[in-house]
C-alpha cells in the first residue's frame, strides 16, 4: 500500500525556518518525481516545488530562493527546507508522488507563520 | 491570479451532465498534458484525469477529459451528490518553468 506521511509543520515566526519531511512507503521511491503543493485555508491549490528522479529541481516563483527541495532515496524521504518564511506561506503542505499526473497525495502538514 | 482560468462555480441536478473548463495559453495547455483533480473538504485531492483524457483505475467513466488547443475540459455525467467538491486543472508551464493550477471550480449538486 502506497503511503506518504508528512511531518515537520508547526508554528513559526516570520523570518524563521522549518523543514518539512515526507516519508514514503509501498512503492519504488526513486522511480517517481516528487512534489510539494500547498493550500491556504479556504483558497485553491498552489504548486510549490518538485524534484525529479535525476534530482532536477523546480520552484514556484513565490518560493524561489527561500525554499529548497531535496530527496534521500535510501531513506525514501522527501524534504522541503523553508527559510525566510512569510505570513503568506501559511498553508497546508502536501507531499505528492507523480508520474502521469500527481497520482498519490499525503494528508498534509500544516505550516503557520505568525508572530 | 492563475495563468489557468476556471469558472469559480458550477452546478447541476442529480443525473445531469456538467462541464468545467480550464483556459490557458501556448506555454502551458497549448504544449503540455492537462490533469484534473477532485478535492473534497478534509481529504487529500484525488487524481481524476491524467494526460488530458485518461482515467486512473478506480475512477468511474462518468468522468471524462478533453483538450483542444489552449483549453481543456472536465465533464461529469450522471451527477451524484458525492460529486460535490472542488475541481482543479493543472499543467506544466514552459514560461514559468513550473506547474500551475487553475483557480478551482466548486461544483454544487442541486
């Protein structure tokens, strides 16, 4: 059974940092691209970042230069290092497996940026 | 404001057919496959349609997708109350060098 379990969310002050993790199981982690997508409460979905099987990385303009995506295939884990956090980054962050579309989503971890 | 335009809302009676549009441009829909997601409150989004018109296993054939030029559509036939959800299109954008979501369409089953 495929599972994606996010962790690392929480309350952080503006300007602070957080590192999100996503533990994958039930499939060959290294064979899939991985993504982070977020949703502000009451708003739509926003793509944040992705990392390919060759470690190629991409970022939304709103997070470029502040967020860093990485993966550890041996640990079957995906990460998102978030620095210089802003109130606008407050959202539920989903970890996603992708091949033909985003075919499996975790349940999300909540990040709140507030003083 | 998203580069992909979806109507904010749609509605239909049980049993009816509704269509949700997703309008883009050459760097995105014009050159890449569109995927569609269903998002029920309190749950993770679910892939409904991938590569414009393909259904993952387990998705009923009441759901169908199409693409023409720089626009795509999701059609839902035989509407059911459990179809009441938000629906999103998503596609890669060459100009932005990233994926973009449509703003989402809230479907109400009357």
